[in-house]
C-alpha cells in the first residue's frame, strides 16, 4: 500500500490489517504535527508520536501528550484509528515547493524567495 500526500494534515485512517496499522504508524511517526489515536475502548489520546516499536512481542507507540511529563505508551492492539489532527508546521515547505515559488517569482520579475 503506497500513500503519497503533500501533507497528511486531516487524514484519518482506520487500519483493517496489521500491515496497514504498521504503515499508518510509520506515517504518524514521520508526521511533524500532533495525531489523535482512537482506541478500541472508545477513548482518544492526542499528542506527538515520539516513538514506536514494532519489533517487540507487543508492538507499541509512545505519545507525548501536551500536559503530560512523560510519554504515554499505547499498544498497537489498542489502536482503532489514527487521525493526523495537528497542524503540519512544515506543509508546503519542501524543496519542491520552494523551487515552484522561485520559478514563479522569476517569471513575475520579483525577488527570489529565500528558503
């Protein structure tokens, strides 16, 4: 399964297989904003996904919640869905986006934007 987005902001995924869950956890780990993890018991945890371990007997993620001093551990088995709920502070700031802005500025005779 391949997913490619400019930004995952607002994306919600409810995985149906362990492979889908592992993939969306990797996307969440690479995401620069907060995520909301919907748990099978109906509760939600929100924060920055700071770590994940898929190579252990019971895979888990670690979530840095805004008001918590320490990361919260959530087992993969507890996860029902992951929502990319926080603003992605780097959206639109890729090198490709900068090249597009640079070309547009040159074409318009404007100063070239800095990276």
